[in-house]
């Protein structure tokens, strides 16, 4: 009934649109999820961002974790479901994004890359890396696509495919 999914990743912004690094978490379930004191890490265990107390993701909703709140807010002024800042960078050459609950249990993990079979456009060209559907296995490159424009932080992905449509493909 409740789950938290790494749903979108901005790891290498373009020169003409630079909100700095950010990730988006999704709650595709039917109940709210309290993610207070959960930890976001990349592939380096010494890097970690602790999610503040009283942070909840409502059902069928999203939360953005931004490295630089000022750059993010100036790039996406309409997005309010954002927290941060975190004090490490995501690698433009591939990295791991991990979310641990407050007991240290790994909730979700994505090891993305900037080369085939991963989408190439998110590597410095403006688009973000978007999960096609939050029900897909996000450890597989085929489950990801390039966003339209500069991504869709805090809302349904531009690359979203409904599960029933995707199954017919």
C-alpha cells in the first residue's frame, strides 16, 4: 500500500539551465509515507543527507531533494515540494542514488550511467533521467527515459506511461 521510489534524477545540468543536482522521490501507493530521518546517499557512504523531521510524501505524490535550494527555486519557481540542501554532487559519469529508512534499511537504489543503454540526453543536455512508470524496476536502464525539456520535478514525469499501455507495447 505504500512505497517510496527514486523517480527522477538530474545529475548533469546544461549550461543554459542549471538548477544543480536533484532527485525526486515518488509515493505511488495509497497511504502517506513518513520519511523523517531517512538518509539519501550516493555511492560514497560518507555522503549523506538526512531528511528533516515531519517530512511526509502523500499518496500519489512527489518530493524533490535539491543540492542547491536557490538554484533549484530560480529554475523551478512553481515547485514547492522540495527540501534540501544536500552537500555532495551526483557524478556526471554515472553514480548510485540510494534511500535508507531511519533504521538504516535500504528502501530504493538506482545505479545510473551516462552511456548506453542508459538515455544519453540527461548528460549535460538539459533533460533529466525519468522513470517511465513508478511501478517499473528502476534498477533497469530500459525503465528510464529522457525527460521533455528540463524535467518534471515535483509532478508526474513527462516520460510516464500508464502500466496498461506499457504492457500492450
